[in-house]
C-alpha cells in the first residue's frame, strides 16, 4: 500500500515528505494507522549520526489504531487503540525473565533497519527503506510485531499516548521498576526534560520525601516543582553537590541521571549518601570515574537502565491508569505539531523550546 512518510535520506538531512510503499503485514504482525508520534532524542541521534542504515523512516513513539492483523495474531483486532514500543525477540533469557529492554538482539531489532525476519516492509521506487525500532512511526501507517504493540484504553486521547512507548516509560520505569525507592526516601533527578520529569512524577507516586530536580533551564525547574519536586537547583548558578548535601544532610539515597553529560554524572555520584544508588539513563560518552572515592569507599552503586527496565504490555497500561487517576499528568510535558511541521518540532526540541513534541499524523 502507498503511505506518506517523513524520510531521512542522508545523515543530518531534514525530513522529506514522500510517498513510499508499505508491504502487507506478515504472520504475527499488526498494521497500525498512526494517529501521532512522539519526537525523541534518539530519533535526532539516528538522523544526525546515522546509527541506523539510511535512507530510513524513523519514529519510535507511535500511537494509532489497528487497521489489519497478520496470520496468527489473536490479541488484537481492527479498531483497537494501541501504543507501539521497542522491538525485542521474546525468546532469549532476558526477555523470558521480564527484562526485554536488554534483549540479546535489542540493537539488531531496533537499529538494524529490518524486521525480525531480516526483510524490509518499507520501500521507495523499489529500493528498501530501513525500519526503526520495529515500527517507523514517522508515517501514516506502520507495521510492527505484535510483541511490540500495547492495547490502551479508548477513553484516553490516543494522540497523547505515543511517548509512553519510550521516553516517558524510561523515566517513570527507572524509578518504579528498577531502583524502587522506599516511601519517605530521598532522590535527585538530573535533567528536567521529558524523561527526568517522568521520573519526578514516579518518585511522587511512590512517596519519596525529598525529590530534587537539577537542570540549567529555570522554566523546566518550575514545571518540575509543579509535578512533584520539593527542591530545585540550577546547575549553572550553584554548587549542586554542596546544595544537595545541605538539604539532605548527607546526600540522596537515590539518583537518576538523564543528561548523559559526564560532569553531571559525576555530580550524581558525588551527591549520593553512603550506600546510595544512581541509575544512568542518558547516553553517556566515555568518561573517567574515580572508582575508589566515588563508588567503593562509600559502597555506592551505579547502574545503567534502558527503557525503564519495562515490560511495555504491563507497564504502559499502568501508566495510563496513573494518568487517569490524576497521579501522572504527563500531558503537561507535551506540545503538539502537525505532521508537516516535524522538522520544526525537532528544532524546537533541540533548542529547549519543547519538552516533549508530539506530531499529529492522522486528522
């Protein structure tokens, strides 16, 4: 079938709107009419650094309506409202023990450009186009394996839900699924973008007593306060480690870094109390860490977390329930754009003008 898609032709190029061919869904696959898709930093990295084969149709935070199902699909039917999430094999030890975010073939399935069977579903003028994260939601329709499709309530605005498939579940899941702070504990969140603000809302849900937000944009810190932060610090104006230790007496028990900035990661570790735990979710370049002083001497733990260590088919409906109950108001992070304005959405996100852009694709 012919669809309209925002195509990335070459490294660093703007998206171009083109008519492309989408194959029919194969066994265990679902054809989804895309209603909206979030714009994520990972899409920008894929476009600007070509971490997936180009040309490609990017997009990995899609939400939409099931149009058709392939042979063997029993969990979905035409008309279901769904969110698309990351691809995973469903068969390796990590998938089978509830950790699909560290699937043995995660990189191949999400960044390799093909589907599970190593073939393409997208093409232009007879030449294949890479699929991204098993979905390629920057198009009017997408095909995804049923494992990567999550059914959601029809009484919630479907256009709003796409980012639950990646960025928002990353922040919330890191808190709720991985570090699991106790009621009354202390936590610092470094970076108040969509991922960090989602972590703040999750920390409020579990009842953290002290929730500290660190960023360099005052407007984002103000929103952090609205969403649950008890203290905020602008890293350009104060000594963050000193301020956090004064507020908490000896440092926070937990921390989440969403920035990937080496100097901030070090602050994250240094502002922990003895036996504290830091989760690193921002993509961080190679850096030097004083292992003895920053970790061993005080028994601290530093861990990496991908996609919030989530099982999307379990966790995303939970987030929707929290949203419906007024406990997870992630709609406050969102700015909507029309499909034709996707390049502007990327620029606004890059320049700090939009926390979580969502591109509306279907009217």
